[in-house]
């Protein structure tokens, strides 16, 4: 019988050398851990797999093969079958045939991304031994959704490429041997953050002394005032860090970060984490090319720069996606215009460094078409680098949109991760004069908050006058 309350689902990705790590992981789990495990192992699509049979003697939990429509239940292990992809949808497994095209297959990313979407803070990602970078994009989404991520340590992994790629992304919370990962999984399950009663409000209310101490510590150590940011976000992220550090009392954790700069910095990065990928919504980018960009250049002199602002840029994928689509548009309409993309973020400086470098794991092959990979990227060992021409269009800088002066005279800006009303007002003052149309790419949340604050009129069929808002589902 399926559980009637939320429970963690642990997605485990493995490839070369993964069997030994899986055996060690399962052997260390108790008979009733309280969570489900879904194993996504790279398998030869042309041969039958006996992985489930080989793992059963090492597990005190029932081990079964994945099958379409099976409801995921705690205290069970599900093992992927050859030549398939598996995702989780509304608590059940969605098993589909492996795509028949020649594009590379990334089954671990496929499952982990679905896990992040469905499970949110109840999602756990584990990357074990293997080569390549499958799983890296998936653990990034799990961490951004409030879940927890693990990677096998280099000393015990027979092939360290896959876990090291995940670690290099900055999205891994804990790096441990497989047996230690099992022990931590069991401990995490017992933490109040994952209690069924309420995962979203670990601290009583926004005026509580503990909450205010957390805000004050962040301001003291990072210089950023989060008092105008959404309480629920900071509370969830605080609870997640408490889970990782073993705290059950918000007061104890508040006192801890007051004297531990490293932990305060880790919480700061967690609060500002943002999911990003290349061409996240293909239909939206096609709309930009067909509707928005033509309106921007209509009647403007040849050679006039196109100026775009992307606040909350994270590691740069969205900014580079816009640069690519803009360049494709200019080629299509045979116009030569300088493109200036100002991409800013308040988060981890290492994320901006990654954005400037423009190097991404090879698993972006699942996001970027072969044609775009050939034209706008160069293949490097273990990944791809954005071409110099695209990188030179983008300027990455650290900025606090709630406090720092905004960029001005923008033709287009993206607002998908902004929380403070003051930030909305600042952004809406950056548009170009009315004789040069400006466009806003915004989330539904952004538009709702802006309309409620009388900063923009209520939406009408996706349109905000004098701005145009295109759908973004983040």
C-alpha cells in the first residue's frame, strides 16, 4: 500500500564501476529506511540486464524492476531496465523506450530532473562511480528544488568522472563513500525538515527571534539585507542547511551561523540558488524570434545596439541562450547589430566565474541541438565551451537588484527570480523611452506581484502594457 504522506525518493545514478558502489550502498541500508530508491544505471541497450537479481542478495529492502505505471512506495528499490528512460510523475514511474535518434542518452539527468520537479525538498540525488557527466544537470535541479545531493568520493569510486563532474558543478552537498552515504540517508529521513507535517515552515513565523537572528547573521557576514525577500524561501533554505548540519533547533542554528562564516556563506548561496539551463522553454525562445525581436528592431537604424539585461543569471545558460537566439534572428533578417547582454547575479562568485568561462558538461547535448552545438560551441575534454563570439556579447557582473542602481535604456530584460517589490520597481524603470519598445520576459509570480503593487497593469492574454510578458514556467 502506498504511503499517505510525503516521503523521500532517492535517485541513484551509476555507470562504469557502479555495481560495486551500488552493492555497498544497499548493504548499508536498514530494512525499513522510510524512503524509496530508484537506481538509474547505464546499461547496454542491446542486452538483457540481470542487475536487479545481482543486487537482491545485498539488500534488506525489496528490489524490483521499473515498470510503467508502478506507484513508488517507501522501503523499495526500483532498478531501471535496458533501452528505457524512467521518470517520476505524480508518484508513479513513467517508463518509456529509449529515444531512437542518434543523440546521446542521459537517463540519469532525465530521472533526476523529474524527481526535482515532483518531489521538491523530498528529492535526493546520489551520483556514484561512472564516466562522463550524466547526472550533473539533474543534481543541480534537485538542490535548487530544496532537495539533498550526494556524490561518491574519488578514493572509493572506480571511475570518478561522473561524481567529479557533479561536484564541480557546485551542486553536491556531501561527498562520501557509498556506505557513509547510506548512513546519512537514514539520518536525514529522521530530521524534522522531512517530517510529513510541514516541510515549508521550519521556523514559526517571520517575526520570530530565530528567524531575525538568521537574517541579521546573513547581513553581517555577507553584507546583503534579506529582510525584503520572501520569508518562505529563506525559511526553507535555512531548514535545508539545518538538515545537512544536523540541527533540529532553529535557535541553535542561528547561534551557529553567527560565529561560523563558512556556514553563513553556504546558507547565503542556498538562498540565492537559481535553476538555469539552455533553452529551457524552446517555444518561448521561438516566440522571441518571431514576435519580440522583430518589434524591437522595427524602424531602428541599422547598427543600433540591442541591449538586454538578465538579472539572476546564475551560471550563464540563459544569457548565452538569448545571445544565440538573437544572433540567429539577426542572420535570418539579414541585419547587423551589436548585441550587448548584461547578466548579473548576487549569488556565489564562483557561479559568475563559471558563466564567464562558458564551459558546460557534455550532457548539455540533451538541451542544445546538434546544429547549435556545432555553430556556437567548441568541444573540449569532458564538455563544451561557448564560442568566443557569443561570450564577447555577454558581460557578467555581481549586482544586488534590491540595492544597486539598475542598468538603463534596456530593450529587453528577463525577470524570473526576483522577489522584492523594490526590485520590481527598479527594473520597470530601466526600459527604453516609449518610442523604442521594451520587452519583459517574466515569470507569472513576477507579474502577479508587480500588478498587486500597481507597478504594472494586470495581465491581458500575457500582455503587460507598455511591456510584453512572455510565458516562463519557472
